[in-house]
């Protein structure tokens, strides 16, 4: 299961978070752990260069895209290889929505579409859609008959 998808700015402020199967009392721990992990390791990392960590049998894959850091945490069948596929789909969708690797301002301007993309990519903790064209069609907010 994909436990968390988190987007932060370069200062570590959370822009978007999605938790699945994580009790409310553990979410603060995961937020602070992921932000600290990024603060310690993401300095000087190139765009879309993947970093991997493991914490309490949970795998974490994280990267930088423009001014935004992206963290994906998963367990069981979502090991570091599966999570790298998930983060690739998410970074592709964000670049597609924004037109380029986003600054924080551009990310916030496109916030609604990015959230729609996340909902189409990860559903209840599982990877649902990976095809860029299908995701683009699903976030258009038009009835299916108009495709």
C-alpha cells in the first residue's frame, strides 16, 4: 500500500499531503520525518534524481522537481522499485500540468489540477493510472461521452 504522498516547498512547508492507512496520531511523525529526511539529503540533488530510504519496514522514495520536493512512502508490495514507478508517473503528471518543472508559485497556481492528477494516479493507497493520456482525459472534468 502507498502510505503517503507528500509535496513540500524548498523550506519544508507541506503543499499537498495524502495519507492512506496511516492513523491520525502517526501522521505528524511521518510529516516531520519526511521533511527532515529531505532537509538532510535533498540539497544539491538534480531534478528527478531519486533517493531511497527505509524506516520501520516502510520504503520511501523522494526527489526534487523544480522548487518542490516529492515524497512517496509505501510498504508491502510497494517496495522502492514500485515506488519509483509511482513517483515517475506523479512527476510526469506535474510537469504535464505545469508545462515545466514547477516553481512554488506555479505549483500553487495549478494546485487544483495537480490534486486531480494525484487522485487519478493513487486511489486508496494503490497505483491506479499510469498512462499520461488517460490521466489527462480524466482530469478534464467532462462527462465520459465527450471523449
